C-alpha cells in the first residue's frame, strides 16, 4: 500500500508542510509554513486541503484575493461578512510586515469581543486562520505590504460589515498611531454596550 503525505501529516514533522498553533480563541490558529529549499531558493506550500482537514481546520476555498497597502501605519478593517455569507479566512503576508488582528464577534463564544494580534511577514512564514464570526483587520509595519487571502465564501456586498478599528469596547492596541484609514473603515459605528454578537 502506498502511503499519502497527508496520512502522516500529524505524526511526522518532516512530512507535514504546516504547523497549526492555537491562538487562544476557538477556531483561530496561527499556521506556520515549512519551507523546502536549497541554494537556488525555496518552495513553500500556501494551502493543502488534506492537511488542513486532518488538523481540524478544513474549509473549501471559494475566492482568493491579493492586496497591496502602500503606506506604513495604515489600518484596514475590521471586516467580516454576516450570514448567510459568513466566511473562514486564511491571511498570509507575501511582502513586508503587518500586525494582523482577529476580533471575536460570536454571540456565545468564551472569548466574545476579545482580540488577538499576530505579526505576519514575508520572512516569518506565518498565516492567520480566522473562523466565521471573527472580524479581521491589520496595520502595516512597513511600506508596500502585500497580503494573500483565501476565503471560504465569495464576496457578498449585502453581507459585508465591519467594526471600527478604534472601538473602545474592543480596545485594540495598535502598534503605532494610525497613519491612514479608508473613509468606510473610519465610518463603521462603534459597538453599543448591549451588543450581543453574531448568531452562528
């Protein structure tokens, strides 16, 4: 019988191309990519459905997006999609360095309204995996940052929503003063104290 790489992904660190690290919020994970390389360069796998499934983080990719943010200190987010277009999202940094943030908006989550920040860069080979019901945003720590997004649902304008990056109820400690933000993100209303969260 011929074994397949994903059948030994959990038990053999040399076979698996990913390491999944819980980020202290249900379903939120840091994904570390293992490079294979030599003097010519390297190969890094960005996604493997079988390995993600085996680790308990499986989802189907419906859309892939690539963004560029020019100016250091810029904040984008905090974005999410409501049901029925809620999405799981895998975010990777291809160029530069960002402070990537997840905010738990799930109604009955034990970490409701908690946030987690993680530095993603072209060098550290880390991605952030965000489950449905978790808002996403980031601040650029360098100029000319490029991010790659894998989404489990296609963009749905009628379902898109956001949380104000300066919302005191969430209280994100951005690494530096916000240098730039879109009018849309700036205009997201603050959460009311009686906000009960997103339904599953």
